C-alpha cells in the first residue's frame, strides 16, 4: 500500500526514461562544468611531463605582484562585504521591523543596482566620483577638498559595494521577515526587551540570511574580472589571470594557479556559509499564523529612515544617471555635467552594433531556454522520483554557483582546445560555447526557481492525473509544467538578464568580433576615450533590456502568486 | 508562592475597524484552572495575549493580583505564556531555552543552574538538556516550552492551545499531566482552547466566547446542564433545539412547534419568561416501542428511525418527528442489535431534562 499523500517517499517506481534523462543531464554537467574546472586544477598541479608538482604555486608565491594581487583581492572583497553590510542592514531592518510606507522604495533599491552590470556603471562612476569627476569638482570649488573615492582599489570597492549590497539586503530582509513573531514574544514574555532581545533572539535567528548574502557578495567580488579591468586596476587576482592567459598564452601555469585560488576561496566561502546555516538547526522555524507585528516609527526615526533611504537611492542611481548622461553627451570632461548633448552615440551603436545586440538575444535566449529545460528536468528527478543518487545532480549544479566565470572560461578554452563539431566548427570559437557557458553558470538560479515552483504543487494533483489515466510524461506536460509556469518563466528571465550582463566568460570566449555579444561591445568601447559615448549608449540599451526583463519577471511572479490554484503542500 | 487573582474589567479591543473583544468582564480566582473556550475567531487568544501584554485594549483594564497592568510591558509582567507552536528558539539548546528568562532576570549562575535542573526534573526532561529543539519530538518540545515558562516562577500561567500540536493519544495523556502539574504548583492558569472536551475535562471553570463576547462563565457541569443561550447549548455537547411557543392551557402546558406540531408538555414545566426555544440533550431521550403508553412527567413524541451511527458506547439515532430530526443517544449493550431504519418509535424525555433557552 502507498503511504498517504503528502509524504514525498511514495514514488517507488522509475522507468528507463527517467534513468536516461538523469544520465544525459549528468553527462552534460560532467562535460561542461566539472571537466573544464578539473582541467584547470590539473593543469595548475602538472609539470611539463604531466606529473604532479607544486612548483607553479611556489613560483606564484615568489612573484611580488602575485602576492600583492592576492592581498588586494582579499582586501577588496572583505571591504566590499563591510560597506555593503553598512548600507544593507538599516534598510533590511526598516522594511522587516517597522511600519513603513516606503517598502516599495526599498524593494526597488534592492533591484536597481543588479540590473546594471557593475563594469558598465564603473566608467560612469569615474566621471561622477573620480579625481576630476562631478562630485570632486563641486567639493573642490566649495571646500577645496576632494575625496579619493575612485582611486585604485577604492574605486573597485565603491563600485562593487553599490552593485552587490542588494544580495545582503534581500537575504537579510527575507530572513528577518521569516522569524516567527512568537519567537520574539516568548523572549518578551520571559523578561527580555530592547537591545538584549535583539542580540539574543533576533540577531542569531537572522544571521543565516546575512551570512548567505555576505558570502555571495564576497565570492562575486573576489572573482570579478570586468570591474577592475574597466577601472584599469590590474593588481588583483582575476585581472592577473586574464592578463597572463591572454598575453602569455594558455600555456602559462600561473594563470591556472590563480584560478585554483579563486575556486578554493569561492568554495570555502560557500561551504562555510552552508555549514553555518546547517549547524544552527534553524529548520523548525515554522511561522505561526500571526503576521509579524511592526513597530511604528517615531517622527525622528522616520526622518532618519527616509534620509538613509534617499541617500542610498541617490548613490545607487548614480551609475545609472552617469551612464545615461555619458551616452547623451558630446563632450564630458573636467565639468560637473556634460556641456553639450547629442543622440549621435545611439546612432553609432545602432549602426555598428546591431550584430552584438542580436548575438546577445541569441546566446542569452538559448542559454535561458536550456536552463529552464534542465532546471525543470532536474527538479522533477530530485523531487518526484526515488532515483538513487538524484541529489548528486542538485549538488553538481550548486557547484556552478561557486565557479568563477573566469575559471570556467579558461577551462573551456583549455579543455576543448581543438574540438571540432560538424556544422559548428571549432567549439571554443563558436556561438555554441557562449550558449553553454552562459547556461552552465546560470543553471543554479533557474534550478532554484523551478524547484521552488514544484515544491508548491501538492503531489496529489499529479496523482489525480495519473489516476485518471495520464502517463507520467503526459502528467508532467499537462499538470506539472503548466502549474510551474510562473517559476519557469521567472527562471528563464533571471538566466537571460544575468547572462546579458556577463563579462568574465565573455571576454575570454570572444574569439572574433562577429561573435561578440553586447557586453563585450560595451567593454571594448570603454577601452578608448572616444568609445565611451557609444559604449554608454550600448550600456543604456543593455540596462533597459535587463530592466525590462526584471520587471517582466516580477509581473509574472506576482500574477502567478495571485491566482492560487496550486494546492500547496500542508 | 501565593496564587494571584486576575480580573478583566469592561475590556474592549479592536484591530482597525474589526471589533475583536467587546465589554469583557472576568474574574479568575487564585489558583484556579480557567479555560477560555470558543471557536476560532472568537477572541479567546486575543484576550490571552492581552493579559500577557502583547495586545493593548482600547477600553477597560486588566488587574493581576489587584494591580492594573495595562501600562506594564510584557517583559515586566512576570506572566508565563506557553505559545501554541511553543516558540522554542532553534539556536539554543533545551537548557539554554529554559535558562533564558532567569538570565534576563540577572540571577546568579548557581541559582540558574539549580532552577533549570529543578524544572527539567519537574517536566521529566532529564538527559535532553543539551539537545536542540529540532531534535525533540512534539511532546518533548511542549514540555520544554512549559519548563521554560515555569522556570521564571510566573505569578500566572497562560496556555495558548498547548495541546493542539500533539497527536490524539498524547493529547489525552498530556492534559492529565497538565492538570496534575497545575494542582501541584497551585498557580493561577488560563487555558485557551477550541476543544470543549479539553476544557470540560481539565478546567475548574470555563468562559465561553463567541464573536468577542463572553457568552457564559461557569463550571463544566453548570455550562453543560444550564446553558444560557443557543450558542453555549450547541457548542458544549449536542442539543436538540426547537423553535415554538409555550402555551399555558387549562389542560396543562403545551408547546406549539412548527416542526414538531402541538405537544402536550409535562405539567411540572412552567412558562419561560421570554420567547424561547425548547432544548433537550440527545442522551436524555429514551427510545421505546411505538405502543408505549403515556408516562407521567415525560414529554412523549412519536417518530420513525431515519438514520443511525454507531459510536461504540452508544448509538446515535436520527428520528424523524413531524418535519424535524431529533437526535437520540441510546447506550449500547453487548449483543443488542440496532433498530432498523424505518422503525416506528416513541421518544420519552423526562421533564427535568427539558429546558427553555431564551432566543
């Protein structure tokens, strides 16, 4: 007899089709995720004869530039986490704990930075906050001082902080909102209040969310290639790896050593965060029916809250405004604002770069499609079958989250060197490699989205279809996928927009200009002073595209949340 | 410690436009085990949370041990509350959960240790002190929640549906343990529940709430035997209720019911002072053969068996009388067959079991 509905352990059967599907997905992940990474790691530890050696690592340690780059990368990632925390914590506290009319404002704040790739905003930030940027020109004329906000590493920290603080904000706000109000009430009931209550109950319970966000910020910044390159900061690890591989060549072992270090730190940061969340045993945090009680803000608190939000909003919007101004300006240097405006840059871009825009749609569209198909299939295998080892697929995908784009890019170049495909030609110099590279690194997001959607669907809905004569495949198509459509669409758009702003893999894999997507075009334009205008124009187009996609995701998600037919699991 | 009294005087509370509590008046005696019983949305939990200090009343006052606590924040009330979902902190061990309130009271470490050990002993959690809440069963979690509350030696114990997250068998056992514990500690206790059986079996007195209004306060027996209104009579136990008019004729009283017809009532019954419904409990009905002669001091009805349910200790019949269905519970004796559907029967109800409940 089958156990009652609701338990997940009631699907004992799996057919040949399920096994083949699982094997095909495993083969894809092995080939395009694990093989390239393994190639990079093996190369870092191999001598000329193919034997094991640590010589490359000691060579790395002997180069003073490498030691400096290593320290700089750690410093920049650490400082970014610090400043991002400063920005995010008050905002999260305001939304989750107080009656506040500007909740939408804060949500917007959480999304705005993410729709603008950090390396695109970096140039605009230099024009606004650089040594002779608008802010310093104003400060200099008014007070005779200037702030070194964009000098060297400061610039990277500043740009990355503004770009990545939403990761902490969103995670922390969610985990604060998820604390059962009874947890706090029980503390009050037993005599605790104010700061002590916060320190002993609220803070420890919200910590997992903060750690998750902070570790993500650390990884992203530690691995980032585009922002330092655009800001011309090369004494960091990722730019060094890129420069070694592109200038010395794919044979240079130091590049691989750097890649291994990037992977190790990313895996350690993610693993550490995971360990922390597991250890706390926060699983029983079931929310009661009561909605979270919010405190009223007093007059002065309100003023403080709004002041903080407006200040952050101005900062967050500055790269967007800057890039818009830049795209419209004829000349902009040593002045607070551009002196003459023009639409010429847009004309240039539309004339020269339609190919790039088309390429972006092609690569990102196909990659996102591949992601949701794989995501739905893996979600199904993990959540709806009893296939032995199915969790392994989930774990493999999660690994992709910790893989720097730079490392995968170098891995593809090295592992698939000389691989020729019929019709497509050399794999590493084809459009296909972009699709695969984009899809693999965004698969974790698409998978989470699909799994969340599937978790909402009570297995009884599928059992009802099977009971009425639908096969497993028909049930998947007619019941499961339609009910999951909101999550699938959200996964598609997330994959698409994050791929559209991708730069690390892109600059490594762009072998000729006809293959280049928009992000490469922006990067290329930004290399020369005369190209900054068109670069910014292309950037504005990219931001509009990504912004539109993000807005659509929210729309779809909201609509699917409102028509509530899913019969969520008890 | 001397048990304290709780008084709720003219309390009203609304959330926005929704009136949740209206003119609540209650007196809970020192050491009493007192239930707030009502369906969901009746305001019983709101009232409990008001006493704990988590809700603010817009009118009236709450007195604990004679002191008005309306302005006292929850953390200074020394009122222990056990939450429905226990609200155990997952990041602390059992011992840390229990010690929390004592640490907040800045007790010396030695005292804290001693008191934690004492309550752990009291609720029989020995050996589980270093576990985390997630590693405990539902019943154990509930005992940790109680231990955590008792550790602070509260002047008042508030229980918010403490049994609702336990399975049926454990619930039965736990409610007995809870009662024994309450007797032993002699602590004034307020117990919120929607389960009439729980309230009837455990509590000294019960306040029945519906739609933010106290319907009746009394001992379990008083509520069952003398419900003051339709709601209480139906919420506590089952009841046969019939609309109609009491007629005091020359030949004796009678009851004109649209559903049952004109019934001759036993002469001992006196007319109710206001328009009322006639009520009697299903277990007060005796089913006899249709030829049963009239019996003094009883109301007699004739009907046909319409439906029956076997509930083990008794059979519950639905008997069609006129256009109404009357419930009649008959004790079951081993080997006795049930009456076939369609059997014509007489229903006898002793006059003492008949009540008139004001509309």
